[in-house]
């Protein structure tokens, strides 16, 4: 479902070239759940952005499904994202001018799905917000906003869900509820789940963790065979 070869990212700074990622080779199978973990500044969010086609690498390739997205222009990548990819962000990324229902409906409507409203109703009920559908983001708590974002991600029936620190702005109890929701819906929909997290509870729920340090894949402590299953 997702594959990279020799993936690297460098940027120019006032002090010269800064290498963020170097030589990343990995493969993530269909319906697999994978956590990308590492210290702040290790390159994990950059890797997520490259995998999702939100950023372009300095070298190497990324393949999503049948598409080598690194050979596509931005318009073509956007089309692939709309077909295959959903997102859950730490900052929720809801549109303030739209109600919870309208936020969840939006991606499906943009894809021309005539059943967008019914799907949005069903998913908001599933995440416990059936009574808050007409509320706007400013009227919702952080946990409620994240539940709307999760419903939105699953409403468009995508093959791959990327999540960037989805529990990062939430208290422990709310974060646990969000974790349970993500994995409950992910199991039901059979999506491929790739998430960046500092939350050990979230990483532990995934089938596999990818550890990054200084822009490189590293062998997780106590798991001497793990790197062989990551690097192709």
C-alpha cells in the first residue's frame, strides 16, 4: 500500500544544507497500523508529510497504492490524496464556519458522493456526537473537535489514514477515548493507518512501530529483528 525507496529530505538554511531525512526504505502493507516514533526533531513529521504527498523529497520515491506520487505534480498529488488519503491532525483542522455535520460531509461532497450527509450523520452518531451535529467548532471541546475530525477522516471511505499526534492536545482520559475510537473505526473500515505520536499508549496499539533518530530508521531497543521487517 505504501512504499519508499532511498527517501531523503534536505533544506537550505543560513548555515548550509540541513538533512532532515536520509535513505528511508520502508514498506507498509494494506490495512496495517504503524506508529512513527522518535524524539522531537527526529524527522517523523517530515516523513509523514512525504508519505502523504503533502511535501516533496529531495531524492527517492514514495508509492501510494498504484501511484508513485513523487513523479506527479501538485495537482496530480492532490487528486491522489482525495482518492486515497484521510488526515487527523493534532490541531483538528476543522473549518470554523462549518458545523460539525458540514465539516464531516465536506470531503465526501467534494468527491461527488450523493450519500455524504447520511454517512456524516452515521459517523457522528458513532463517535458520540449525534447531539452536537449543528454545533460549530468554537462550541465544542478539544476532545469533541477531535472526534469530528476522526469522523471526517473516515466518512470519505479512504484507503489510508494519516494521523499526526492525534492525542497531543488532549488530556489523558480524552486521549484514551480518541485512541479507542481510531482503532475501533480503523478495524471496521480496514484502512491502512500511519500515525506520528509521542503517546506510548497509541504506539502500543499499532501492529508495528517505525523508530527514527536523526533522520534515519533505527533498530528499536530490545527488538533486534525489527529493522529487517521495515527496510526493503
